[in-house]
C-alpha cells in the first residue's frame, strides 16, 4: 500500500482541497480529506494576479512563496487530522493555483504558482508539480487533465459522462472504450456566479442557488452571453478567467444596468446550465451523468440541469464511490503516482498534445 497526497485549488479560488490517497496497485482509495481556506489578504493578491497590473513580477514572486506555504499548511493539517506521519507518504501531487491559462498560439502557456520547493521543505515530503506545461510544450492545451483520471477511476462498460463544475466547467466522455475518451471545458461553471454574489451579497458563493432561484432569467442577456465565440470552437479547447471574468461580465451587463441582482444571477446559472447541457446532449442522448466539483452542491443548478437533460440520469460521483468535492484532489494524487511510475498522464485526444507523456516535475524534500 502506497500513500500519496493530492492538492488542488481551482479557478474559483474557494480554498485548497487536500486528500490522502492509498494505492493498491493502480487503484486509489480516499483515506482522508481536508479543506483549507486561503488567508483573505493572500486571496486578494491572487485575484489581482489574475489580471494584468503594475509590479507583476515582484508580486508574483512573493505570492508564489505564500501559496507554497498555504499548500504546506493544508498538507500538515491533513496529516494531523488523519494521524498519518509524513514519512509514510511517498509524494505530494500539487496542482498549484492557476493565475494565467493562455495555451493557444506558438508560445502559449499555462502558469500555476505555489512554490514546490517551499511545499517540500515545509512538509518533508517530495513534491510533484507543474503538471500542465509538458503537455503545452507538446502542442496541447495542458487542460483538462482530469479525464485520464476519470477513465482510470470511473471507466466502465456502460457509457458515462463526468461533469466537473468548478470555476470553469468541463466534461469527460467515457464511452466504454478507453481509446475513445474525450474531454474539454464547456465554459463558465461557478466563476461568474461567485463573482456576482460576492459583489452584491458579500458572500463567497450562492448557497444552494438561492439567489438564482429567486430571480427570472433574462432571455436577452442569456443570448448575449451565449454569443461568445468560445462556444463555437471545436475541441480540444480549454478556458479560464482570461475569457470569462468580472470585466467581461460587466461589459455584457452594460445594456442591463437596471436588472435586479437575482435576475442576473438566475441568468448566469442558466448560462452555465445551457452550455453544459448542450455539450452533454451532443455527446450522448441518454448516458448517465455524474457531477463533481462545487456546482454539484448547488441544488438549483442541479435541478435546472436535470430539466435541461430529461433523458439523462444525473447523480454525483458519490454514486461511483468518490465524494464530488474530492475528485480533483484525488486526480493530482493519481498524477503524482503516474509520474513516479513512469505512466503517461495526458490524453492527446483531450488536450491536443502530439503524444502521450509523463506529466509533472519532481522536487525532492531532501
């Protein structure tokens, strides 16, 4: 039995997910989990780094170290909670915090911060990090990376779709044949809804979609949002805050300045549902759909998605044995395991890379 830790913080920046995983052969089992909040000042700095601004290099250097320490704090809290000694953990798989994802073009890149050296020193555990840039170097998007894990963990004879609704939503098509797995980002998940409810209700997210449920969808605003060219692009494709952010949303809202906050939130939720449901229906008319990520806990969103996909059975990954909050953290523990075992972690059909490759770089603790 080999132990790994997976660390993940996504586009929504709602905290660090830390999981302890045990491998029996190639199969991972969740042993313990911990959710770690960012310090409010650090969170503010991270939001600032997601947009261009003054003195970026100095700010990036400082915040890189701070995120590394925050990831170390999350790891040490997880170990204390589980009663497991650091010496018994083979490695940490750290996704880091994405602050730029611009993979297109001849010199595209994807940048995650959270200094792996600081993380390794402060935990005493070897760290595998920087999982995306090798795929980008091979001409890929570097995202999404979780479909390979979804296939390893959830692949079966019956066709399934895994829908991860984080800050950005992505789907994985598991048709029953590992060679035909597909996956890509469908567009915004929670990121625009979270930004709007922070602005108007000073809350980090819309609990159970209550604000959205109280509003009425604006068909004109929804049509405007859906006109973004990203949705007509073919896969492989991925996106992030670089396209779908507060500034873009404010521009879309200019003709709707008198709209009620609840109506805007209802429309943003419909935006997520429509873009996700359209891609799911295009892949399959009746496959089982399993939700993970923060959006799986938004009752109103799940209800609206079920209405949009009446022929599909919709559940969460709990039904497959993995709580929806911890799927991505487990994915990066699995990617760390793959790195040390020399197993390719990307799927070229998903990312667009020219070939499969072992992902990540190793930072020893000693």
